[in-house]
């Protein structure tokens, strides 16, 4: 454990399961002996708004939050949210992006347009791992495991070899959903090879 | 036998609950409010060792907990920052009387206003009330400082204000749990000289307060919560709370720190000796110059607010930029995300009421704090004011009297608040409407839960914090006993009935009130009638009227309406406004 501290930002829309994904990530980091801090915003943001969860790890972590240009990795559960938080990413940072679109209430009401070319703009600007986690999850039998598909992609992008992520999933997920979630994790990893 | 407990990742709020348990606190009361709510959601797990409850409001919670401390056990109350405005009255007098056993008041401030109407800095309350202020920086300190807060409260005979911010309360960090202290309980005896705050006692008590505060200031210089980390002599930083964590990341490794946990009264001798050891002194704090102004007034040169500013949350990158001029390196994607404002959920019972309000330009709606504040957002745009908890009814009276004295009689005023807010401080506003004959229709949006803070029970919901069955106070009975002879109870999701309720209330010859009653769909213990609405695109004429209800599930695609089947719950409000019957509900969709 000689590395510098690392920061991950998980962004999406309220209800997509970003917080649960962050918890699995944190359990893995803790099992490998890292100091970990995690920060999330509650309250009004839960009602269909944009949500973000931050995870920081290393030998000793102080701040539970970062500012612009300080994230090593962003996991976007929705592609416009990737663009919204892009300036938190370091120039050499990595983005894992779900090719998935959720119109905001303002777009749905016809008050503005959903921006075109979110994915392409991210791919032009940063090193990106893009996947359609929603489709992969439905293919596995449940749209609800989309967040674990993204988690699989995240672990591939992190390329950390000191954490046994499958054991972490085994320890975190209820037995009833274990096989589905392990399949989702592996499919997510394979999707961004 | 010593049990070694494993390290756990806890939020600051979970850690405060743990700290209350370990400190031997026995009685706890709170009103929910972001970012403080989870403290009390995490207390029932310790119910074998302590009593905890939701109070109707923060003032009641503070009075109740103070009563327990006068009774002789350690007690705690908790609230968000604006809640302390409501609870300030008992706090200021508790400061004069002093405590029986320890009394801790938790305030969770919200810099950047993630879920609040202002970003007031509650550290000034401690200075103003002349009580101790303790500020943890992470979850381990939330546990450890709670025990020290209890010791300080008892040793210096004063309430302790225990202040967090959103990032302390809602960030998770590693905690090593400890064991519970069991303070001895002394049998209760009356002590009227101390606890009856008549003027003669208060006159004497003020002198005692000043003496105790002076003693506490002496102690603050040696208190274990205030510590020096010497790493070099070039730069020194005085800091506290979450700003300590930001500064540790932002300043060079050879920076020395004076990290304060007890911040009122400030340890000025300790600060002076620390300042003398470094070439340059910074004071790093979020929001106001609470510490810096006092340090400057003591004649110690320092810098801080001139660089960091008073607005909003800080973070390490902001500090690096504002103090050292190091701009973060970022890349622009060239694409602009559109805003994703929070909206009333699909199937939210409040939608039907606000849609009805939105149709009449002469309706003036005095709103309040809760999920229903979102009735102000486009496309509903159905709210005129929102000030504070309970303000919905009383602000409405002010508006109605204005229209009365200025002859704007075409304006019809509605005061709007929720069930939990009604019990919090809406009832006094209802009395104001009757007592002063105001032309206001009070409307209680009763969704059977305290919604926005994440579903806490209240005096109308029928359950306690521990989940036990409680007496559910009937809002209609309260309103009737006040003199609202016509209390109209309506299902707001039935738009025809909702419109009739409004028309009937306005036409009523006797004082009228409306209760819009339908439970929040997110209440887990209830069965909900979930369906699915779909659009017949052949019938849809693309008039976009269904978009006017402001439902996140309803959108327009290629000129025709479309309903997101993953979001829709089949409430049919959009179907009721469709002029051509293009939307229909399928059962069990």
C-alpha cells in the first residue's frame, strides 16, 4: 500500500443504486486494509435529482470530499451525469459510463432538450470505458442488477489486484441474489475488456 | 473481560448515536431535519439502554431532554440548524439554570444549503447563550467528543452545543466502538433555586454563567479536544470541524495545526502560544469568521476569510486555489448538462392539489417546508411563499390582511403545510386564522408521514420512533375544536373532488379548512394500489396538457405523449387532464 490516495465519484439519478454500489466498493477497500471515507448528499436530491457519492481511500484519508479536477475515476450511471461532473475528473482520470439516458423533469416537460453527444464528448476528452449496463442487466434477467454490472466495469477500470471483489460481493449480497449479482459483476468486467 | 470491537464504517450521524450510547445518555428527543435525521434513526438499536423519541418540534425536544437532565440523567436532543431557531428559547434559559446531569444539544448545520432554506452559522448560538461548543471533524470524533461533551456539561454546569455540518454528519469514516459508561443516577430532589427561573434566580444565575464560562476558558487551553500538531514553523493553521480535514489535504506537509474541538470559549492562550511558534498564521473555517474575528480581536495577526470567503462549503481544491493560487487542472467536454431539479415523485398525492391551485391566477399560496415545497417548481408554479416550518398558515394571514386593507378582494389566500408540519408549529397558525378572522383557507396536505426527511413518524402517523403503535391525533378534530366548522377531507388525486373541495371551501359561510388525505406511496408498511398508465398514440393529439401536471414519468416524444413504464405508478392524474381520453390505466402493471 504505497500508492497515493485515490478518489472515485459515483454519479447518477436518485434511485439508480449508486449508493449501494459505493458500499460494495468500500467493503472491498476496507477488506484490503485501506483507510476509507465516503460522502453522499441526502435530502432533496433523492427526489429525481442528480446524486453523487464520493469514495476516497489510501493509507490515511483526511477530506471526505473533493473539488474540481481531483477524481481519479468517475462512474456515471447515466450519461448526461458524466458530462455534469466531468470537471471533477483529473485530466488523466478514467470515466466508466453507462450508455443510458434518463430525461430530467425539465426535458420531459419540454422546457429544454436533452444534450446530444454526451458519450462522444466524454470519449473525446477522457479515457473512457463505455457499456450499456441496462441492456446487459436485462439480458441476465433483472434490470435491478444494473448497478452491479457497472460495479464490474469499475473494478476493471480500477485494475487493483489487492482486492478480491468476488468475495466482497459474496459477503455483501443476500444469498438469494448472489448468483445473479456475480453474473452481473462478471458481465460488467467483460463488457469493458 | 474486554471485548475488542471491530472497526466499522459509520456516518457522523450513526457515530453520534453510538457516542450517545457509549456516553451513558439515557433520554433523547429530536425532530427530524436534514442533515441531522439519521442520529435518531440509529438510536432505537440501543433502546435497551436509553429512551428515544420523535418530538412534535425542536423546542419540545429540547425542553423534554432538558427536563430529563434536571431529573438527573444524561440527555440529548438533536435538530438541523434552523431547528435551533425554534429551540433557542429553552436553550438560553437552560444556560442560566445549568444542568442536573449532562445535557447535549446537537445542531447539524448545512453549508451550501443542500437541503435547507439558509446557511446560518450556529456557532454564534453558543457564544450568545454562553455555553460550550464542541465540533467533531470525523465519525471517530463524533463518538469520542460526545463523552467529553457530557463531562464538560457536568463539570461546568452548562448545556453543550454539539455542532456538525452536512459533511461531518453524512460522511462515513472508520470508527472503533468503545464500551458504554454507566454514570451513577442520584435520586431526584427538588431544587427550585436552580431550576425555577424567576427573575431573582436569573439575576444570580447570570453571574454564575460568567464565572463558569471563565473557568471553561481556562480549561479549554488544556482540554484534550484541542491539540497541536507541530510539523514545521513556517505555516500554522488554526482550524476546527470539517475544515480541518480540508486543510490537512490542502496545506503543505510541513504545516503545523492547532486542531480545535472545543471552540467556545476559544483557548486564546493556546492560540497565542501556537501563533508565536509559526511565521504565518491562517484560520481556516467554513461560513463566518467566528474564530478569526475573536483571534484578531485578541491582537493575534492572522489571515483567513479574506482568502477563503464566507459563502458555501469549502474543499481541499478550493482552499489550494484561494490560499496558494493553485488552480485545479480540468478538461472541458464542450457539452452542457441541463439541470435535473428535484420534482414531486410519480404518484405523489400533492400533485393533484398543486395542479388545482395552478389553474387559477387569483389563488395565492403560502407554502411551507416539506416535499410539497416542490409545488413551487415548473410546470406547476403553484406557490407564492415559503419561509419556515409552520409559516404556511401565519404568512397566509399576513397576505390576506394585506389584500383586505388594500382592497384586492379578488385574491384568494391558501395556507399550505403537511401533517408533520401541522403538529410542529402549524396549529398555532390555525389558531391565528380563527382568532383574527382571516380570509384564509388552511390546507393540510396529509400524506401520513414526515416525507422530505426520509419517512419519520409524527403525532398523526400512529407510530413512535421505535415503531410501536401510538395514538394518532386526528387533524380534523384539532381543526374543528379550533372553530373550523367546515373541515373538508378530500383525496387530492381525484381532480374533480379536489376542485369541488376548493370551491366549497371558498363558498363556505362558516370557517372552512381542507385536508388533502392520501398516504405517500413510499410508506413501506402500507399496501399501495399500483397500476400503470399508457398512452394510446392514435388518440393523442399532442396538446401537451398532460405535461402540465409535472410528473417525471410523463414526457413527450416525437410530438406525442409517452409514459415511462418504469416510473409510472398509475395514479391517473395525467389521464384526468387529457381532453381526448388518450391515457388509460392498466391494473397491476
